[in-house]
C-alpha cells in the first residue's frame, strides 16, 4: 500500500491535468483519475516490467477518458452543434486555447495534450495509445494546424 501511495502522489497531478484537458470538466477528470488508479490496482498482476510504468498508467488514463467521451456522445440523442469560438473581453488566450483543444477529435486531442502540454515523448505517446510513432507525429501536426485555424478564425470583438 505504501508503494501505491507513492505512485498516486507522483502521478496525481499529471493524470489530473490530462483528464481535465481531455474531458474539460474537473469533476469528470477527478473521477477518471480515480477510476484509473482503481484499474491500475486491479490489473497490477498484468503489468509487464519490461514496459515503462508511466506509459502503462497513462494508457489506462487515456482509455478511461476515451470511454467517458464515448459515453458522453451516446447520452445525446441528436448531435449538438459545435460551439462557436469567440473573443470575450477579459478571457485570456489560454482559455481560448483550452476551448479550441476541446474541439479537436479525440485521438488528435490525446496526442496533442500528451505531447505539447504534458511534454511526453512521441515514442511514449505511441506506446500509451497503441499507435505508431508516425501516426502520433501526424496527429500532433494536424492538431497544430487545426488549432492555428481555429484561433485565426476567432473574431476579435470589442465592446461598444
């Protein structure tokens, strides 16, 4: 239990950060993180010690987040229109960027968040998401393009 507590303290913030960026809601990110640690505990016998532990743990977290996103889509009987990004006085660019990241497709968002925000290596992302390194690179490239386009299209509105 002591080792499990050390692991929790070490990975709590990075996992919460990934969950928040993937799911967009603090409560859901916290739930996903708790589910991740529960799944880690239940599957501890399946861990292959040749693999990096952090990769294994982030893979569990990403699977939990993707499951929650799929559940969220299934809860809506009709497709909701995408929110329009717009400039709001007083809101920092960071908030607009977070909102734009939320508009990325699931896999693209996962690759971008893990690379650009969590500073993971592309090889580790590939292992965590069960993708090739080339696919991860392409997803990151396309995420950057899409974010540039989304932020460039954002109209700047000034109060009258």
